[in-house]
C-alpha cells in the first residue's frame, strides 16, 4: 500500500503542496485529477521519491526517497508528463533501457511483449524520433511497463506512476492504455495515474483524488468525487454530472465561466 501524510513542498519559494495526505491500494487504479497547476505532477513526483519535501511516504513499508536506486527502480516505474529523447535510439533500445533498469537479467522477449502491448510491434526497430507524438507516448509507456514487468514480484506489488498517460492519444488508444493499466492492477500491481479526461477516469479508476490549489479537496470512488459542486468549484466552470446506462457516469460540459 502507498501511504503518504503531511506532504508539503515549496518550489521557487511558493508553496505548491500543503499538508497533503494520500493513499493508494495495490490492485487498484487511483487517479489524481484537478485543474492545471493544482499540484498533480508535484504530488506524483513526491510519491515516487523524485522530489524531496516535507512529510512521510511509505511504499509497502519502504520510503522511496531513501531506497537504493536499483531497488526503487525494481519496485516502481514512472512515466513523466514529458520525456525528451535526445539521441537516435530505436524503440527497441528505449524499451530495453526500461527493462534493464528494473531487471538484473535481460529477458529479450519482454521487450517485444511490452511493445506489442501498446500496439507498436511493427515500429520496434524504427527510430524513436521518427514516430508520431502519440506513438512516442505509447513507446514510453512500453518502457515503464518493461521496467516493472511483473505486477507482483517476490510477493510484493509493483507500482506504475503515470502522468497524463493518455493526453496525446486518440480515443481508441486511450482505451487501450486504460485497459493495459487495468490489467496491471487486476494482476496485483498498483497504478497511480494523473488524468485530465474525467469521463475516462470515471469509467476506469477505482478511486479518484481531486486536487485544487495544492490540496486534496475530495477523494473516494468516482461516484463520490464526480459531483456537480466538487467539480464545478475545482475547475471553475459549470459542470453537470449525469449517469449513463448500463453503468457509469458521464460529464456534460455546460458553460465556460462559473456563474
Ligand atoms: N520548478 C518549479 N518552480 C516553481 N514553480 C513550479 C515548479 N514546478 C511547478 N511549479 C508550480 O507549481 C504548481 C503546480 O505545478 P504542477 O504540479 O506541475 O501542476 P499540475 O500537474 O497539476 O498541472 C504550478 O503553479 C506550477 O507553476
Ligand atoms: Mg502536470
């Protein structure tokens, strides 16, 4: 289980997170949502041990920030919001780098499987920089999947932390990625995902955490967080949540400015 409390951090002398408490269970997709600048990426970076600040974080009993880099890389993989590749690597090489960060022994089949999982097998030996933005995003996801290939390892869950994993993707590939994350969680792994698409989130996440102004303003099941007042207040626009058969809820954007 991922458990954090009292998380606070200032960047450029400005408080960005204020006393945030957060939890996520393995076997679930926990989505972090909220408007631009609300602190989602900052929270994710603290949870993964990549950004130091105040507070306590326990990842299945260990503190990410003090774990040995190799042990941390074997336990959790991180898909940042943006990743630049400055050298002419092929997709296979990029995914292999992820795999080797998380596994002592290189198992070549896993690189092929991770690439197949994101539907890029025919591009595997092409140059990464020749791929479209959406293909590169899926390529990076294959890289982090290959890093923590087993959702459960030595009796402990592996974790995927993904920052806007579907932002660059068409609707079909959005669903493909959400299905990939769901499979990882169903097999015992933990998933923490920063998301913007509230409908996709409501459909796929087990828990939603809504941020606003560096604080968590609501957390719970999608039906608990996806309410007109909570969303309208956080996103500063008038939003109307509806239910749609056969199950689930959906959002109808109504107006740009909060009345
Ligand atoms: N390195 C930084 N220096 C100063 N301010 C930063 C830095 N990184 C982020 N911020 C600020 O912190 C706030 C939260 O940023 P971020 O966590 O990236 O938001 P989100 O991911 O929710 O859009 C923003 O106002 C942003 O401008
Ligand atoms: Mg962000």
